C-alpha cells in the first residue's frame, strides 16, 4: 500500500470545507474534533485516523471512502471509479438522504449483476455498510 499523502488530503479537505461554506471551526464542531487538530490535518501536519476521517466525511456530507483513498488507507487504483461515483451521489445537494441510499442500492445492484463488487460491502457517508441488492430476484421456471 502506498504511503500516506497527507498534504493532498489536507488540500482536498480544505476544498470540500470551502465548497460546503463552512468555517474551520464549524467543521471541527460538526465532526467532533478540535479546531487546532483539523487545522493541522488541512495543513498536512497530522495524519488522521480512519475514524476521524469518517467523522469529517459525515460532517461534510461526502463519502468517507473518498477520504480514505486520499489518505492512502484504501488503494487508489482499486475501485476508483466506484468510489468516485458513490462520492458524487452522496454529495449531490439535489437529492435527499433517502434518494441517495436508493440510488446507491440500484448502483450496487447493477455492479453485482455485471460481476463487479459482488463480495464488497458498500460504504455510505454515515459509515454503515451492507446495502442489500435492489430489485427482484429472477427465478428459473
């Protein structure tokens, strides 16, 4: 696995925070981390844990998987398209949370049908997993 690219992660977090129109203090409060600690992450001085990344992702309403890839926790090449697709769905402000979850279920169903991600769990912005396959099962007969 590649070494952590903490600077790239910090730049990305800063960009996402600004896109969400949140101050550093607002994001720190929403994520449950200290303001100085979040500042150090954004400046590339600290390496956050997966748990902290999950909290920040939830506060920003983005995919924790995207942050894991940026931090080098997940392999960037493996399932990059899948992670990016999920991130776009989860970040879409025109969809409510229920719609996002249904869309992720349909997306995962199609991936499984096409032979991708059959044994992978689906992560969501809130850190839950195992979204069931959507759609009716076909039976022989």
